[in-house]
C-alpha cells in the first residue's frame, strides 16, 4: 500500500519485515509519509459559476517562467459530480481564427497546475495547441470536500470534464482533443481515455498506476497478510474519523530537510517539491498530507483494466531508463493495443520529466499530437 508514488519504494527498501511486535504500526506510519495538501485554499464548488474565467493576479504564481508567445487565463468548470475545477488555459498568440487542436493536462500525483502540468501546457501552446492544465478535484484551487482526498473514479472524470470545457471553446475543434497525464495522473489519463471516446490521443510521462501501487505495493511486493493488515487499519480509522467528526490527516510528508542518507528517489522528490525549483504553496507534495484513509478506494479499483479499449486511438508512453517508476510504463505498453508507442529515455530519472525542458521530449509529443489530432 502506498499514499503517494514514492512510498512504495520505501516499502520495498525499508519495510520488508514480518508484521509482529509492533512492526506493523511502524511500517504503516512510514507508508503514510510524503504527501501534502494546502488546507487554506479549500473552496466549495458552490462558490463558482458552472463555467467562466477568474481574474488573474498581477503576479505570476507558477514555478516556471512565463512565455511571451502565448495568452493565459484562469478558468473554471464543473465535472460530472458537480465539483468545480480550476485550470490555467494557454492559447497561442495568432492572427488566424482557424480552430485548433486542444490538450488537457494534469499531474503529477500530489502536484498543482502551477507546477509540471502548467509547464507542459504552456509549452504545448507555444507549439500551436490550446492547452489546459487543471487542478484535480479536492486539490489546489479546485473544489471538493473534504480536502486531502484523491479518487480513481473522480480524478479520471476530471480529465473528461476538462475535455468538456475545451470542447466549448470557440477556438477549439472538439474533434481534435487529446490528453497528457504526468506521474500518477498518467494512469488516470489512460483510464479516462478508455471510457471517453472523445479523447483522440493520449500521452503519459513518468506514469504511475496508483491503484496498482497502493493495492499491491511497489513491484507488487505486498503480501496478502500485509494487505489485510492495512485494510484493517484503514477500516478502523473510519471509526476514529466518525467519532471525531473529521478526516484525520496522515501527518507525514516530505521532510523540511534531508540528511543525504535517503534513497535517491526521495532526494529527487525533495529537490523538486521542497526547493525553489518546484515548490508551490498549494502543492500536496510540497506541504502537508493526504487523509489517513485516502488509499481506500484505490485498494480494489484497478484503473487500467480496460486499457485495450483505448484502441484504435493512439497512446504514447514516455519514461526514463533510470526511473523507479519505469515498470509501470512498460507494463501499460504491453497491455495496451495498437497503435501505441513507448519511449524509454536513456539516463533519465522519474522527476526529470517533470520540468527539465532539456530532457522532456516536447518535439516528439508535438509530432505525436499533430499526426493524430487531425
């Protein structure tokens, strides 16, 4: 079981022990580390219109430099469950009124639109697409109560809601819409594309299958006994939440400082989320934690069960050869039907595909969408 992607590796590296003499509680506490949520930005969907734009402040609040080649506006729209999502819409500066292809983007798991997904969106807009980076339900500036929660169903629906929004924009050809999912939202993107036939092409980078890693552990290493113990603990936590009248946070996140003795993947996540490189006050992984019971729905809802049904629409899966998450991408590629492409980038790590513009293969992503969104 795992709360955010890197917990599964902690499980494999540090917690392969028999669950006795209190060892379970120690292991379970470690499993709950390294997630976060900025509580102060909690907002109810009732505070917003069904669609619209929001006034953008004078200060640029992204973790990447603003481009002078695109227009930007903050937008809002509702998903099928009535939750208001907030996104950043990037459009190319141009004279033509010809309708364009569009792309909806989200991820990584625990990030916000001001981070990696926004960088992807702005870059794709520079290449001529209408691109929308959005905060998933219950996170960032998007609505949904309680906070600190993710859902394999609702977060997949969020992609379809983003497609809804893009398809109503006058500059968008609704027959030419694709999606990009980063990290844990790569799995959500594939799940959304399988059920939503309006999605004409899908790209994932550094993909995680969150339902697989939460329910089976990293590299499927979780035993039946461990799974049962975890489910028992999560079930009992529900009594505590009911009695207290609130959802308890896991209280574990990335440390404020690292010693240097941590596994490489922890240091890489820290370098992105906790330093000026990628820190954002609303980012889950930059701050606090998910709710203690957040994993529940992921434990028995495998999100890639119908990946073959994306066909005949194309998939482009990108991962680094050095990424601890590489096996998710390779396994998804094996399970998917044609047409499909897999790009394993030499000497590239998981977080390199978050923001390293010298590494992210934007030209290949651009060519993929231009070939398939026409």
